[in-house]
C-alpha cells in the first residue's frame, strides 16, 4: 500500500510542481521492494519502473524513458500471467510506452503499441483506455502528416471522453489544435484552445496548461498577433522551468523566438529581393539612404540572430532536432536580411535534411532560407527552383487533406515562399517571356482549392444528422427573434453544432482528386477572342498579366493597393445603402453620385490602363484580395461588356472544359424562398420562360425538396434571402421555409447544378484566405463542381433583382451565354444591379 501511495504521490507532485519533486517518492518506493516476494514484487517493480519512465517522458527525457519502459513492461506481463497484476496496469503502460515512441519520432513502433493497447482494452472491457489509445493514434497520424485521419481519431475520442471522462477533453483539444495549425487553420485552433485553457487553469494541470499556452502562441503567430504569441510563450516557458522540464522550456523559448524574429524581419530592413535587384544610380542612392536606417534596427536584427543561434544549440543539446533546425533557420533569415551571407550559409549547412516526419512548416521555411540565401549571390534561378520544389512539396501535403477548409488552409505554409517567387519575377519583368513566367507563378501560388475535382457524395449519417439539426435550430432561432424571445441559449447550441459539423467535414472524405495547374498555351487556345486579366499585388502596388490575341503582356498599374482596397470598400458600402427598393429620391441621388465617383476612380486605376491591350474583348478576370468584391459591371469601361470572374486561370479552364463536355440535358429549377415578395413574383414569372421547369414557391421551398431538385439540374434559379459566413464558406446560407440551406448541403450533391443563379442578397461575397483562396457561397458551388454561378457582391433590392432576372433569363432563353446575358441585363442600372458572373460564363 505504501508503494502504491508513493507512486500516486510522485505523479501528483510532478504534475502540480516539478518532475524533481516527484522522483524522490519513487526512490523511496524502490527501497520497499525487498519486503515483497515473487509475482507481487515483479508487479510493483514493473509499476514503479513504468511510473518513473512516464515522469521522465513528461520531462522530455525520452531515451531514458524508453529504456525504463522496455525493462518494466515484461515484468508487468509476467505478473499478469501470474494473476498478480491488474490488466488495466499493463494496458495503460503499453500505451504510455507508445506515447514515448511518438515523442521519440518512432511512429511505426508507437502505432504497434496503440493497437495492442486497444486490443487489451477490448479484451478486458476497459473503454476509457481504448479511447485514450485512439487519441494517441490521432497523434501518430499527425506525426506522419495525415491530418484528416488525425482529426477523425480525435473526433471519435472526444465523443468517448465526453461520456466517460470529461476532464480529459482539454488535453485532447490541445492535440486537435496542433493538427489544425498543421492544416493552416489558426482561428479554429485558437477557438479550441480558448475553450480548453480556462479548464486547465482551474484544475492546475501544469504540463498540459503550459503546452496549451505554447500551441495557442503558435496560433497567434499565424494570426499575426505577435505580442500575444510572445506573451503566451513567455508564460509557458516560466511554467516549464518551474516543473524542471528543460526541453519543454526550450520549445516555449523557440515559439517566443519566432515572434521576436518576425518583428525583426519586418523592421524596415530591405527585403532580399530588393537587395539583389540591380538598380540605376538614382535608385542606388535611395537604397544607400535606406541602408542608413537607425542602427538600433540593425543591432536588434543582429541580436535576434545570435539569440536564435544560441537557442538552436540548446535545443540540439536536449535532442530536439526539428526544433533546433527551426531556430537555426530563423537565424539564417535574420543573417540574410542584414546582409551577412557568409554567416547565413554556415548556419543553413547545419540544418539537417528533412525526414518523413519533419513538419511541413519546417520544410517550407528551409526552402525559403535557401531561396533567400541564393538571392544574396544573385542566383535568381536557384531561388526560383527552391520555391518551385517547396510548393510541389506543399501540394503533396494538400493532396492528402480532407475537407475544403483543410485544402484551403494549407496555403498558409507556402505564403512567404510563393510571395518571394512572384515578387522576384515581377521585379525584373520586361519581356513577354517574363510575363509568361509571372503568369505561371501566379497560377502555381493562388487558389489551389479550385483545381480539385470533387469526389462523388459520400454518405455520412452523423454529418447529415448534425446538419439537419443545425437547419432546424436555425429556424427556431429566427422565429424566436421575430417573437421577441431570448435566443442566447439557442445560439450557443447552434454554435456548438456548427463546430461539430465543421470538424466532421474535415475528415469525412477527401474533397477531391488533384488536377494539374493549367498551361498558358491551353488558356490561350480556349480564350479565342476573349482576354484574361490576372491581377497581382506586391509591395503596395498592383500589376496585371493580360493574355489576349495569343500574346501575354505585363501591365504595371502603379496604383497603391491600399488606395484601391479603400475605394472598393467605399463603393461596396455605397451600393449596400443604395439597395432598398423604396429609398427616398434625394438620398438615392446622393448615394448614386458617390458610387459613380468611386466606380470611375476604380475604373481609372484598374481598367483603363488595360484597354490598349484588351480592346473591346470579353474579359476573364482573376482578382486578388479586395478586388473579389468589385462589381465589375459598375465600372464605366466595362458597362455592358461580358465579364467572368474566376479564382484562377486553372479554375476557369476547368470550368470551361467541363461546360463544353456537358450535355445540357438536365432540368431547370426555379425556387422562391420565404419573405421575398418581389423574388417570389419573379420566380412565378419565369415559369413562362421555362414552361417545363420544376418550381417550388415559398411554402414548398424546404431544404429536402430543393436539394432533390438541384441534383443533376442544368440551371437552378434560387431567389431567397441569405447570408455570407466569413469564417466558414460552407455555412453561408439561403433561408428556406424549414431553415437555412447551407453551401455545405449543395457541396455534397452527387451531381451539382451546372449553372446557378443566386438572385438575391450578397452571396457572391468571399472571405480571402492565404494564397488568394476566395471562399463564399458562390465559391463553394464552383469548388463543388458547378460551372457558372451568377450572384451579387452587394445587397440588392427585391424589385431590382426581379427586373434584372426577368431580362437576364429572357436573353438566356434566346441562346445567350450567362456572362453575355448578365452584362446586357445589368447595363441599364448597374449601381442597383451589382451581379457578377463567376466560373465559365457559358
């Protein structure tokens, strides 16, 4: 009994204090072995050995921990065979050894131990231990880069923990957050940890709390909140030191160092691309002046480099190879940025070659270091080669991802590498060959989500059930608001359901099969008499690559991207105010004048410089950033001109090719949602244009009916109120009789509608994520396989929508393409008809 109490006390004091507080109790327990005989002694000796191994593992002494486990577990096996050991003890310690193998970078051995744990747990009816082993299988999947499988294991484990041991959920949330960061989803990771941290602080779980703070700091880094990252990492470092966890303390120091390096790298020192560029005398003078920036900045950069290099040595000393590599790479970048190429070269040679378990963000950072170092010697081609190889590696990781969010989020890891390549090519671009190269790099770095061919719908009963619950609850919330009843509790439940559906969507199935990035020659052949304009923003200025008449031209617009963004935002605000059907005349005239001025300014900045190249051609526009929210038909030079907006040339070419292969044999669907009187009247009127159409009015427009008709439709016209969900495109929605119809629902149709018209509300809005990944309701439809989507980027009045759609469909019925019909229908009153055509435009 004394030995058992000492074992428990050792663990408790190690967790709430430091490992050095707990180990002496195990020394005392070991002295008592002499009073035990036979199997009982083997049992206790095995338990004490495993407990010591566990404490050493928690302190980061992994090799010593494994040696102890391998000595102690055979003793427990012998004791179990003699009846002196409870099965739960052996099962738990086999699992703990597996955990140590994970920390030691031995995923195959760890997986063997976890499967053995699950078998022992099932044999001896130990459901909680089985759940813990599945949690650990998630950690192993994450270690080898299989994020969807990791999230699936975590999701199943969470359901078991909430039933069997709710106190274990915060530990699980730490690992879920780690997986989400690997997938490039810092907001979702932060949300998980912000829920876990109060529980961990309440229960004073020192190790888990400090780990959660480190991961939360890493999320803050990706979110751009460097001060929060530094503060959280410092707090974690203090906790680890108090616990005597030297290796974990250095991990926290690395996270803090990453925040400090980010500050130093953005501290006004010229970029490597600027340093490597040949300049004329006047520019050279400006550069020399810039080099005379306050010495404190150069000193700060030098100090940060030295600090990172020292940290790398300390991390190496405690056996943390990947972390040491990260610290050295930070030192490399800091050395390169201040022009110390020789120091940078020496440091980068000390970074080991990545292994199969090296995290993707480490791989991308090494490629970035090599690329930046190449530029210090003027080796532009080597730098671009590193960028190309790095983005190829990132593509391989992306191809293994599951849901749309994971595909999209992965881009964050290659952001700096892609930006360096585009900036480098753009800096010296003069010839048509340079413009072609820039086009290729833009396609390689942007909107990769849209090059995946969606998989056929895979039934998932639990996912379908939760989405149905969300829809029902959303309707209840809406009705309660109308009735003046409290909705706080209902909204909280709705948020919980949305998070669960999001998590299920991460691992239910892979989103789709990857397709190659398009070739310029294929785009030229498909364009015919049209022109493609691909915008890019670098160093606060905008440029456009124009493909027209078989030629590729770079047009430097010279306008400050911040100015364009501000004007675009103001235009959007004007159009929103102008939308209501019965606006007072004086107010309408005032707002219209303001909107026209802003539209003319955008036209001057974005379109007029392109006119000598594009002429009167129809346009395919690939926006960047805030330009996704521009209603292009409002700009004077484009009024009445067919314009198609696409996330990338690859997405456009795919939609065009799919559109040409389509048979056009599907049916037409007309849906009018509730509370949209003008819209319902408009839909009824369209029945004369499409006499064979399948029609659902407000009372019949329930989600199941609408989805059944959308499957396999040639043309779907949906007139209903809706809302854009900025943080998750798949939860953007249309409001139907029984609640919201989510983009999530349509995205999993077996045969998504080929052409879709969203006749009301601003469902063309997109949330722009790294890599110019623009996602919203319309974007989710395109990513799901629809070829063309027409929707508004600003609010639109019911009457204006009805008039636009009547004219649009009348032209469509005569054989006009979607883009042509829309251009002609919005030209009469573009400010009140801010509709945009996305996709192929056919």
